[in-house]
């Protein structure tokens, strides 16, 4: 009963975290968009410098997350960037036979799904398996049902191991390493990655930490306003 009350309060907190950016947006429109602190950009690609009128100017270029073609729990081959164009992405890594961090991590993803239920056309949740050998479509589908995932807005993804690990390592800069079997300790991370509509990484969060999850929800809300703020 205590757990149920805690989860209820936590969900309310996340819902409020999403609603708050709406008021922030109104204030920002009045005071000027430069007053609103948006989530920062991560992964610096390079810094270009040039001299203009005798002054050194530096431009930071951030890494743009590339595409990956994987298969979701419905058996559909999907392109993350093409099929989810203009959507804000929140990504977790997991595997269905995990008995350590994954159940809680995916459980917290369900809280994000509930928090953004009315805005699910804006936000897409992605759970990428790091054990594609054992995570068959049947296993992913069963796992998705267990966590009451809406298949339209929350995909559980598998596919070619090289594609998966290249995407996680090179594109998202996550520390995950393959293993020969689940009996080994698959190195995975509780990190949630927030990616904006333009495919820039805008946040890394400990998906097991309630405060970090609230911050993630708040940042998603801010990013959902970003397109309007820039106009």
C-alpha cells in the first residue's frame, strides 16, 4: 500500500513537471526567450574558430544522432529518424532476461508514458535490447505487454547486433558492451537519453533515480515547447 501511494505521488510529480514548462513558456514569451533555460546540448563534434573584425569567434558544432534501422515488438522494420521524424525521443537500453536494473528502469519508463499520455504524438519511448540473440519478437512483445506499453508510442527494438551496438556507442555515446551469453554479465547502463526533434542529445539521466526522472520529464516538456519558442 505504501508503494502504491509513493508511485501515485511520483506520477503526480511528473505530471506537474510536464505542466510547469507551459507556464515557463508563457513567461518566456513575455520576458523574452533568452530568459528560458532550455536543456543543454551534449556531445561536441568540433569547435570551429575564426577571426572577425580582429576578434576570435568560436562556434560549437554538436553531434547529430544518426539513424538506425531496427525491428520493433510488432515485427515492423523501422527507421528511428525517418519514421519518428519531428518526435522527441527518450531511449533506454535493456534486455528481457535482466534481473538487476532493467525491471525498475523499464518500470520508470511506464511512468513517463503515463505522464505524457496526452502528448504521446510528441514523445516516443524507445527500449533497445542489448541481447538481440535471445530477445526474439515473442520475448519483446511479451515484455511490452507486461509493462503496458502503447505500441504506437513505445517501441521495444531488436535487430542486427552490430547496428545496435554501433548506434548505442557511436551515436548515443553509451557504455554498453556485448557478451557471448546472458549468463555473462551484460554491461548495461541505467542511463536514459533524451534526443530532440533535430536529433541532438539534450540530456542524460539516471533512470533509477526519482529526482533525475523528474528532471527528465521537465526537460521533455521544455523541448516540446522549443519549436514555438524559436519562432
